[in-house]
C-alpha cells in the first residue's frame, strides 16, 4: 500500500463519527474493516509471540511486528472514540482486551435495545417490561 493511499485512508478515517456508546454494531463493522485494510486486525485472533532465551532473529521480528501492529490497532480504536470513552479505556493493555471489553458492554446494550424495540413493535404502543 502506497504512502498516498495510507494518507488518504487516514484522512477519510478522521471523517468517521467517533464512537460515543451508541450504534456499536455499525461502528464495530466500520472499525473492523478499517483495521483489516491496514492488515493489523489479525492481532485480535493471534496470541502475542512469547519472548524466550533462545529466540531467533525471525522470532524476534515476528514478535516485534505483532507488538507494533497491536499498538497501531489499539490506538486507532481509541482515537475513534469520544473523549469520555477514550479516557475510560486508554489504559487497556492490548487491542484484543479493548475489543472484548467494548463487545461485552455494548453488544449487551444493543441486544437489549433491539429486543425492547421488537416487543414495542409487536405489542403496539404499549411498552412491556423487557
């Protein structure tokens, strides 16, 4: 990927709405796509290569690449958050931990909202206890 392509992508990324706690699924899909285009999304599913005493040069490079990609991934996620969410999540140590934390909190809220809306639509104007 060329430098001008990355610069354009980064400029377009700035135009996305910052995640403020609403519409998590939409934000998550857009963020996942963006991280995939940067080729860093693999850190969600790949464990960090462990450092050992008899590490080869190739192993060192693999570990350092993973650490750099995790940093890039985590910072892009944080930079696309509202100020309050950034402040709350800035000390999470890995992108996978951050992603899981956001999913645990906001997927549950999205599901609750959707199921309550389904109940409302099904029963008309009467809002049941969901």
